[in-house]
């Protein structure tokens, strides 16, 4: 579904993506993890066409994303920090996006209802808490029933109930066979969700494994412990604080 081949990206002298090769298929729920600044968001933005790689190719269903935009209709994107026009209300934002998309798909309003956002339709975006803004971003990502969901730190800032609602929704969409790509630092949140894990470090893919294989190899039940175990095996001498994992 998404093929990433030999992607490189520099910002000035900083090598942010360094020969990244990845392949994502329908029905997978993949966690993209790694220390701050290792290139996760840059990789996501490259898939979305918001960042142009210096080298390499990205294909969506066999077609290069370079210069293309229609493929984005198949992707629901929840950014790490959603930015919206300050003076518009929640209701106006959702209506505006619906009009721009002009989609014939049945709308998926599960999250709109579960988060009870309709009660807050008249609230202006500038008055919203961080968590409520995250809820608006989540609603918009799922609204047009996309085949692919790319969620950048989706539960950051959400309260425990909202976080659980979103996780249940992600599981429901995964079961429908969608491709879901999630970045998160909260590894304990990922246990029930993901089928594969990609660990990035310094712009490179450190490893890409199926969760079942990772757990079997390390003899650990929890993803956070399994990853810590792998990292210890790979770097027995060093204690690199950048690899700190939140479990
Ligand atoms: N537009 C840009 N211009 C210059 N540098 C950038 C730009 N976007 C990202 N960077 C740099 O690229 C590096 C990777 O950033 P990126 O946002 O991809 O990291 P990340 O893995 O998503 O981090 P985090 O876990 O903190 O979200 C960082 O050093 C960041 O400062």
C-alpha cells in the first residue's frame, strides 16, 4: 500500500532521514517510535507530501506521491499539534472541512459523538483546551472513512476516558483492514493496538519487527519491556539517555 525506498532528507546540515526503506500493507497497525528528533514526524510528512525528500521515492498504491495530491483523500491525518483558525468555532471548522472535501463517502461521526463535541460546536478554537483541540483533530482524521490513518502522538493531551475512546476506535478501524500508522512515546498505550513496530534512531530505521516476533525473541509480554530488552542487546556498552523509554 505504501512503499518507501531509500528516502533521504536534510534540513540544512542536519541529516533527518537517512536511507529509510519501509513497506506498509493493508490491515497493519504500526507503531513508529524513537527518541525526540529522530525523524518520525518528518517521515510521516514525507508520506503526506508535506515534506519533499531530497532522494528516494514514496509510492501509494503503486503510484509515486511526488507531485500528486489525490492519494491524500485516502489518508486521515491527525497531526501532533493541530492548528486551526482561531476565530472559527468547532462547528464551523468541521463544516468547512466537509465542504472542502465534498466527499460522497458516508461520514464516520463515531468520535464526534463519543467525545460529545456537538455540545461544544459554538466554542471558538482559540478558547479550547489542548485536549479538546486534539479531539477535533481526531474527529477530522476519521471523518471521511479513509483507508489509511496516520496518527502523530494521538493520545498526547487526552484525558484517560478520551484516550480509551480513541484507542477503541483505532482497534475498530484496524479490524476493518485499514492501515494505521501511529507515533507514540507512551509504549504502554500501544500494547492492545499494534501489530508491528518500527524503531527509528538518528534518521535511520533501527529495527522493523512484528510485535509477536519481538515478544517471542525477547520473551517479554509488554512492548515497552521487549524494546528495552532489544536495545540493551544491541548496545551492551552504552547507556544512551536518548533511548529512554516511557512505559
Ligand atoms: N522544517 C524544518 N526545518 C528545519 N529542521 C527541521 C524541520 N522539521 C524538523 N526539523 C528537525 O528535524 C529533526 C527531526 O524532527 P521530527 O519532527 O521529524 O522528529 P520526531 O522524531 O517526530 O520528534 P518528536 O518525538 O519530538 O516528535 C529535528 O531535529 C527537527 O528539529
